[in-house]
C-alpha cells in the first residue's frame, strides 16, 4: 500500500515538475521509464475509501493506516 500512496503522490508531482522550471511540457522516454515503477496496472482497493477528485488532475482513492 505504501507503493500505492507513493504513486498517487509522486506521479502528479513528477509530471508537473517540468512546468515549474520552464521546460517543455512533453515528457521524454527516459522520464517515462523512470515513472513507470510508480504506475499501477490495476486500481488499488484501499480499506478507507475516499474517491476525491482534484479538478480532474488526480484522484485520492483512499488510505490505509
């Protein structure tokens, strides 16, 4: 579940980071390869479901403590 939380948090930050420094908004193949480890093949099933949508950019599915 730690990996899921990492994916939910890290992926939007990593995708948005290039825009913060004035780089091109396109992600290179090398960057995609680095991010692949954080992307899940299936939707996780957290015990505490939230399903909060943040303006269509990211969805907080839930959490596990």
